């Protein structure tokens, strides 16, 4: 009789070491918690939409009493907090699941910190839905403490990062990176400062600072687009091309640890580049016209963009046999992500979505349901692109002084719907995408080896 897929999986698990089985059990618990958060988020979003469109009168007040009774916020804003927490918890549980499978040292403290934040939300804010995270999180933490010896600093990351920093290539890249940014900053100042500003008023000085800030963030994003995939596209294909892949397979390293280690070494260097450019951004901050919130938001957007572009390179490196092919595919997807979506958003239909999500109105006054759909679809499109996210977030900061939660009044019937600033959803979405890409890359490696 031919064995079923379930029987094959059970037989494969029996061949694993007890430690591997324990880590796999922890990962499954965390995955279950992430799926539970996703289900709770979907249900809460549907009910919130019904309440916002007045299909369920008094929903927000009722839900706040049950799910967020300790928050002294408007009922619809409190529900936005609940939905954001569910989304963030689900994404972080997936990230921690990947860390557990890779035996990363940060998995244990990260899980403990997540539990503390959710426990504080339950005790201080009355956020009862945090139980969806607390129960599987506490279970996973108890199991993880039994296997505390399994978690360590990734040896691949340590070796790769040390090797990268000992060679001249890293310092050449850092010098070229800062040189290009400095030259671009000086050019912007000379052109804009001498051409448009003749006085020394605070408004004129602030305008210079804003132009410098936007230019610096733009050139950083462009440089990251070319640097991040280049550092990760050869992570697996390079081992195969140099004939060292078979040697790696003979080690005790698990496949997630190998992938995460190579990704961490590349992203660590990219974060070094981002931190090294902070003094140049501080120049724009000193001119004025730029707030501290904009600096923090720009750094968060650039960091998660570097993470998702790096995981794109890892994904294609695991799915191809040549570094050149992996690089071309990674750059194609990255260019489409960064520039294809903005071109799409300029089309009349999608531009209406963006205007709705930005609070400028959708032009729909007949149906509140259709207007709400326009707003949320536009919000999703904006949150998938760092350029659109940065522009909409800056507009919200300038017009509404909003960097987090806010509510939008529908022009159709005057009802309100809860929203968050796009940069927050971008961070969560990109972390989710990165985790999924790493999981798919690990699955592909195991399939090839089998």
C-alpha cells in the first residue's frame, strides 16, 4: 500500500533528533498563534466596517467596552488600535517562528518582549484580544526555555560579517555610498539655495532643509535598491558555483540557520550604511522644515525596504543555479515594486484610490460602502510601496499632524472609519513578506536536496 503524505511526514519527523522535534513543535505553536491573530483581525475588520457604515449602530462603543475598555480614546480609534495590534502580533509571531527554526539567539528575548507588551496592553488598556497572542506565546516560551541551549549567535552570520568587514570591498562601498550622498546634498544646496532663496528668513531656510531631506531619502532608497539584492542574490548560488555547497550540507547547520545567517550578515552591513548617513540627514534637520518624526519614519521605511529587497535576493538565490540569474530576477521584482506601483497609482482609477486613502476624498458621495472600499484598497496599494508610503505619510504629517492612528470622515454620509499611517502598515507588511520569502526559500532548498 502506498503511504499517504501524512504518514511520510510522520516518518520524517521520527528521524529527527529530539531537539529538532522540540523546535519544530515550538514553531508550530507560534504559527498557530499567527493564524489565530489573522482570523481575529479579519473578523474584527469586518465588524468594524459594518459599524463604520452604520450597518451595526453602536458597534464601536460596544466593541470598545469589550475589547479595549481601558483605552481613553474615541471608540473608532480604539478599534483601530486593536486591529493594528492584531496585525503586528501576527507578523511578529511569524518572524519569531523563523527565528526559532533557525535557532537564533534573539528569538527568546523577542518572544518575552512580545508577551510583556501584550500583557501590558491587557492589564492597562483592557485589550482582551491580546489573549490570542498571550496563550500561544506563553506556551511557546515555556517550551523554548527547555531548549534554551539550542539558541545561539548564528555562526554563518558571524563568519560572513567578519569576512565582509575584513576585506577592502566593504570600505570602498561605504566610501562610494557616502561620497555620492554628500555630492548630491551639496548639489541640491547649491542649486536650490542659490537659485530660489535670497533672504535668510526661517521659511526660506526651512524650505532648503525640506528639499535636502527629500533628496537624501530619495538617493538612499535608490542606492539601497542596487545594494541590497547584490549582497544576497549570490548567497546560495555562490556556494554552488564555488563548489562549497556540498561541504555546507555536511555540517550540523539547519537550513533556516544558513539562510538567516547569510541574510543577517548582508542586512547588518546595509543597516551600517543607513546609520552612517544619519549625520547627513541631520544637516537637513538643522536647517529646519523637518521634524524628528519624519526622520524616524524615513529610517523605518528605508530599513524595512532593505530587509524585503535582501530577502528577495535570498529567495531567488535559492530558486536558481546561477548568481546572474538570481540578480536579474531580484532586480526586476525590486524595480517593479519601487517604480512600477507608483506608475500604476498615477492612472486615474488608482489615483482615486490614493486620494481616498490620503484623506482628500474619493469623489464618491452616493454609497458609503463603495467609498470605504476605495479608501481601504487605496490604503493597501499605498502601503505596498515605500515611495507612495513616504509621500502620503508626509502629507498626513503636514496636513493633519498624524503619524499613527487617525479616522477618516466619509463624504457620503459623514460616518468615520479607522485608519493608521501608511508607514506603520508598510513595516508590518514588509516584515510579513520577508518572512514568507525566507520560508519559501527554505522549502525550496529542502526540496532540491531531497
